[in-house]
C-alpha cells in the first residue's frame, strides 16, 4: 500500500508525523472517508464540500485549494489499484509547541491512505445485523467530522462487546445517529431519519439515499425520532460511505420487525446501487443484487 503525507507518496510505515502534531496532542483536525468503485471516486465533490465545511468550522485554512484534493486523491488511487476502495483523508493543524490556543505559525498536516471496502455478503441480506443502543455522550458539534472520536470509539467497543456491529445513540429520549453511521427507521412504509443539525453528521450516503428514494416517490421524512418509535420500528437501517445501507434486524437483543431484512430496505439498497451505477457510468446499467 502507498499512502500520502505532506506532498509525498510512500509506504505507510515510512510516513512519520511529529509528536507535537496538534492532531496527536489535541485531536485538532478533521477527516473524510471517500469510497471509490472501479477506480472512480464516488460523490467526490460532496465529500470535498463537507471537508471544506469542517475545515471552516475549526478555522483551519484549506491546504489544497483549486483542485488540489482531487488531483492528489486520484493519484493515490492509481498507486493503490484494486476493485472497491475507500480513501481515508485527515487534515490537522500541524506541529507546534503545545498550547490550547491556535499556534501563530503552523503548517497543516495532510495524510491519506487507501483501504479495501468489504462487500456485504449474502448473510446480511438473509439475516441482517445486530445493534445496541447507548447514550450519546459526544460533544455538541457532531456535524463537524472531527478526528476527536473517543466517545465514538467507546460506543463502538460497547457494541462489539455485545457482538453487535453498531451502537445507535440516544440523547434526551431521541435518536441521533450511530457511532459511525446515520440511522433510518421505517414505520408503515414511511422512512424517517434525524434532521440535520449539530447533533449529527451530515452523511453523504444519507443525503444520496434520501434523494434516490424520494425520486421514486417514497415518503421520506427528516424529523425527530423518539426512542419508543425507534424500538417499535418495522425496519432500521445504518448508512455510511463504506457500509452502504445495512439492515438492523436485532436491537438490544430484540427483533426489529419480524427479525429479517425488510422489503423497504431491499428497495432502498436497489435504488442506492442503481443510482450509484447511473451516476458513475451514465446509465441505469445492470440489475443489482443483494450480494
């Protein structure tokens, strides 16, 4: 594997960052995860727009304006050939003497690496996945894609301790999102998800899926989801750039709906993949399957 660090393409074991880097000392940085299929970055502009909003929110000047991001990421993909990949991209405020206030002089640290995207596999379509609920103990600006993810890490480990793939977070009796995903619920055919705001990340897959389903006439609503309605939902899904659309069939050990992936999830995954193929190849293309 070849990674990128501050203008160099090199093996990750040779990529060295100063121990005074503010990302290491304070979590003072932001990140993105961008999927690619058949060597093409998917929804690149949307991901870069969100990166720009995160950088602006933490008052960190964009270190690669005027198309620099796309050029670097495409070159990195070329040096890591393969099928489906995701690119992890991190920007920190750089190395400086340790002080909570911004340094007067510092150069941003830019790092990127490529990882394979694991396919869902037939077991997901047949049985779905398990999730737990947990209190949302994160900070108040979850709309910033910050590298400071300790609360998310602890929630995901809590899920792993219960043989679950995700922790679905609750705050003040309402659904927010997953530790590393957005969450959708389906009740009587109506798709609902938490509205955008400081409490959740504006997921790229979340927005793309909403657009695809609404284009087909599906009733999709961005509105608060009380915990009691989450637990009574017919279907629950998780979405992210690497998960696509995952059906949750057990929540806190109890079945969701009839305990199997539901028909609206199957429609949603089909629509997501069809629209992804159309966007990347210019046509509706082939039929999709729940692989």
